[in-house]
C-alpha cells in the first residue's frame, strides 16, 4: 500500500516488532526518518 500511494506518513501501532525491524521497513520504503519504541515483553 505505501509504495503504491506514497503517503507522507505511515503509522504502525501494536506491531510487537523491534526498532531494528521498523528501521529496516523505513529503509525499504525509502523514508527519511523513523521513530520506533522497542516492545517490553508482550506490551509496547
């Protein structure tokens, strides 16, 4: 979806993904910045 529509902002919530994975997604989508908070156990 993001690649087809090219939105300015993408908000992902409750993914249980680590910041490193979010950074990888940011790079693959060619975005300039990313703010990610690592999960703690099963809560974000």
